[in-house]
């Protein structure tokens, strides 16, 4: 399984993979951070597509074409806002990853890159978010998922965190 997992520090909008994952908001309106970067790189067609889709519940995912991105698809997922871990947030954050991977499976996507979903404006502690993300991905692959998963990190500290989780698997 380790051969299908990697952690890199890069701009997710530059990756030539089958799909990248977007940390979106529930109404799928333009946001900042990863969402803003993906929307700018994807072009107005991506924004128009998200207006048509209209909504994605926390823990769920929706898929769109990548339009002007090198990635063929964008899977948009919505993290729950961190409220201290007492309001089902952990289950919903893990569901972001499993929902995205299930969509990937159903659309023939083999290579997929995830950002650190929820760790920006939604306030997730980076360490806990990475543990939940890694466990959801590991579980999917252990059940027969065929994806090659890249954890695409903004900071070197995040990359090191994911690399350590992969090494320890």
C-alpha cells in the first residue's frame, strides 16, 4: 500500500493527475485558500459548473471536470467546521476523504491528490486532520481501492506529517 501513497509540498493546481480535491464550502461559492486557487486555475467554466451543482453537504463530495487545470477532474468536498471535536466533526472529516475516493472509484480515477482539507478557515488542528485523512485513505485502499493518493501539502511541516504517517503504515 505504501507504494500508492505519497506526500509532497506543491501547488495542487499544477498537478497532472486524474483528479485533485478541492476544499470547498457547502454552497459551492467562491472561497479563499485552496478553493480560490483551484477556481482561478480552472477558469470561469469551473465556477459556472459549481453554480449549476449548487450545494455539497459537509462530509460529502461532488465531481466536476477540471476545465483549464492539468487534472481531468476536481472533486469538491466540504469539511465540517472544527468545534472542538464534540459535534461529529471527526466522522464528517473522514467522510470527506472516503466520499472523494468513492467518487474517484466510480469515475475511473486512479491518480488523485488531496490538500489538507479543513485546516484553513475551518480551523482543524493540522495533526488531527492529517491522522483522520490518512486513516480514511488507508482504510479505502485496504478495502480494495485502486487509487494512487498524493497528499499535496502547502507547508513542509504538513508534508513531513503525512510522510511520517505513510512511513509508519
